[in-house]
């Protein structure tokens, strides 16, 4: 009896601990390695970057000074009204007066003798008593983060009216402790570009950059810059390394920039004009965007092209088509007889990217340091344009001009906002290469519509899913998106490109619900959605393989019903000679999958496995940045094998085969 009781306990434990035996849902999967269906687009997974959530200045762009050219002013567009900061902007945001040792001064932003026509504001410091030093200091974006031993490039333009005393530039703590400094040469009444390097003696998350002088009269300052020497790929005027690396780690095949809604702006007056964003940063004309804040344009089109080059992504620039954002009233559009300037912008951009250094705009690129062309292949026209007579009238002018001047450029049009694609028929008439569609829907929509592309017409423009997200950053949201990506792979002959949006968000300046990457001035954390994008991109495959999945009595070929618990994509990596299975289980129960590989002579005995799983509502944060993150392991494989799919999981298996 004692022996029987012991075995009874063991049996109970086995039943409790082994889901294969106590009722895990079961699916049977057949994958036919010798029956490829379509080629997977080599450009399928990419990035969409927009300056939203303060993702450029104070984010990806490594400049540490906020409002460096004193150009801020109050904004009152519809988007600005959603953020009180927009209404409170003024030319001295992030700046404060410094008076030491009995010194007295007052500050005034003037425009009498500007640095140049694009940078008209400058700071005048009227010196009453110089004491031991008077001037200003900048707090950056909620304090300047510096590192002990790191070197920082200082750049500023300065002039003096009366006297010629230099300016001392120092990195300081909030209470005035000096961490390092430099002093300019003596000044004159003409603007002088002053540069130097400061090496920080200590680390501080809340440092300030202080500029002080002595003597009498007035000191003029403009374009005050503090730049870490360590940037991504060590580029001057470059990018924050950890943020740029997080983009590179997504293995993107393209980068769509400079944004969506900021492209056409709240009005034609603040549409994104790429020519304002190239050349010497001191000569660039700053702008404000429809998300209600200012852009220095230090991160401009040249820097975007360099980023594409540095991360191995094809550039996909987006240009406005002479209409303002359809969500802002009054709706504006460029008269037809004035449209040529906007068309020329498109043609000149292609010349900037691809033209000879002897050409007008190719010369600008070469003088900026890149004589070789950027090999631009695609150009996006418009973003989420509403279906209006004005849009329908203007886009054809752009298409005709680009085709005539640059017939090899692949034009990407716009289908308009939502999955209903109101402008797609026009794109078909214009015979553009592909058409850009956007949607931000609940996760249930992605689960229910993962077969959406199965019945698409194969003739006509390809589909570019240029913006999409499921409105939050929980694991469930990410898995819902994964089911949709599986559907894209199954239809990668028509779905040519796709990118999640938005990409980056500063945790203290968040303006959009769901974002791929969050950051503050020191740290970065990646969302479960990020890891889904990364895993699909890194495990894309070259061809899609026929598969059959059976849930009970239900047999589904190459697709899965919306009621299924498991969603599958099966592809082949031809170079590695590996079969890739992406299995999504968005349910809250274990699923046992029995896999049968057909059309193979030999199969490896072990599979590499990557699993993303956790709590349905689990999310990452600054405190728990890897709570939901991929785990790598191995499992037994062969022509037939079984694998357990945990609740709320994406499991990727890579199995070596010989056909």
C-alpha cells in the first residue's frame, strides 16, 4: 500500500506539471519545405521616424542645449492646445540670468543684427556691473546629463558692443560647482564663431552650461551648442548612441522620414521643407511642428540619409504635396500656378541624394561631407491625405514630373488614413510603385483581420503599411500585431513594406499612446512591441512555404481563422538553409503543437528557439526594462516533433534542413 501511495503521488504530480497530459489545446502543423508560395519582400520590415514625443531635439539628436538659437515662441495650433508647454514657449525657454560677485545685467532677445536671414533672433546681454561675471546658463532638457571623463564640443557665435572681453563657458552643477570650462578669444563687434572642448571632471544628471563675461557694454550670443564627442558612429552633429543603436538592432531594411503629419504641417506655413534642414546648422531655418513644439532642424535630411547609411536601411523620404493637414482648419492648398516650387523640391531632393557633386544640389551634399550619392531608390508623396478634389488634382503633377526627370525612382503614393484606403483607386490610376496605408486600431482588430491581405487584388500598386499600432504597449498588444505580421508575410508579394509608428518617445514628453521605444536623458527601454518587430525582422526568411494547420477538426491551408488559438508563418532562409516557424499564441492557455515537416531529406535534431512570453497585460518600464524580452534556448527537432507554446507567447523556431 505504501508503494502504491508513492506512485499515486508521483502520477498526480506528473499530471499537474505536464500540460501535454492535462489538456493543453493541441494543433497539428504540416509545413511543406518543397512547396514555396511567394518570395518575401527583402524590404518588408523597416522603420518610420517622426519628430513626435520630443524624439529629435532632446532625444535622437545628441545636442544637449535646448533653444540654442533663442527662436522659441508661443504656439496656438490645435495640437499645441493639447500641451500647455506650447502656449508658454518664449525666446528664453531653458535660459536663465547669471549674476556673480556683485554683477548686474539684463537679458533681451533682439533681431537688429541677426547672425543670418534664417536665424534672426539672438540674445543681447546688457552689462550694468560685471562683478566677477555675468551672463546666462542653459538647463537643457530637464537638466544636462554629463559623464566623468567625457569630452564635449562647445560651439557658439558671439560679438561685443563696447569692449572685447572673452566669454568663459563652463559645465556646472545646479549650485555652481565647476566641472570643466573653456574661454573664447577676445571678441569684436562682428559675429565670431567660437569653438572649444570641455572635459567633464564629474558625472551629473542635472548639469548646466554657463556662459559669463566681464567688462562693459553688450554681449551678443547665438547658436550656443554643447555636443558630446561620443555620438553614433562618431559623427559630428550626430546622434545619441544608445537610441541610434536601438534602431540598428531592429535590422531595418528602410527608414521612412521625416515623419507623417509633420510633413504637411498644421498649415502650409509650417510644412516640412527639406531645404531648410541641410547645410551649416547655423544657416538652417528652424520650424515648429504640428505636435506643438519647436524643431532646431539640426537633425535634418542630410543626417537622416547618413543614419540610413549607418544602419543599412534604404532611405524613404516623405514630401508634402502642396496641401495642409486635413485635420486642421482652415484646410489649405497651394494654387496650381504656384505648385511648381513644391514639385521642384521633390526633383531637387532626388538630385541632392543622387546627383553628381557638379550638380546644384549634389554639390550641397558633397560640401557637407558626402561626395558619393546616397543611392535614393524610393520617394513618398504625401501622408494620410484626405480624399479631396485638391489632393486628387495635385498629386498627378508630382508623379508626372518625377517620372519624366527620374524614371527609375519608385514613387510611393498614399491611400489615405484607415484600412479602407480611399485614395487607393487614384494610386492605381497613376500606376505608382506602392501605396501607403495607415491605421491605429484595437488589438482585437489585428487578430480579426490577419487574413485581410489574403484576398487583395495582385494587380496594381503594392501595399506599404506605413503606420500602424494597436494603441498600447502590453504583451497582448504586441502579440496581436504579431498575428498581423504573420499575415503580411503570407502576402509579401503584395505587402512590400511595413513599419510600426511612432518610433520614439521621451517619457517626460509623451504625446502618443503607443510607441516602440521609450527614453529619458540617460536610459532606454524597449517595449514588447519592439521585440515583436525585431524578431520578425531578424527572422524574415526569403520565401513563404505552404503550410496546413489543424485545430481539432478544422483544417486551414496557409492561413488561420480568427478563432484559432495559434497563428503561423513558415518561411525558408535560403542562405542558412533553415526553416523558420513563427508561432503566435495570443490565448491564455498552453497550446501543444505537433509539427510535421514535409519535402525534406534531412532535418537537424535540434532547433534554435526564441520565445517572447509573459503576462497578458505585462509591459516594460524604466524600472523593469526587460520584464518582457526574448529568451533563447533549444529543443529537439526532426521531421516530426512537438513544442509547447506558452500562454501569451511568440515562439520562433529555426530548424536546419536539407532538401
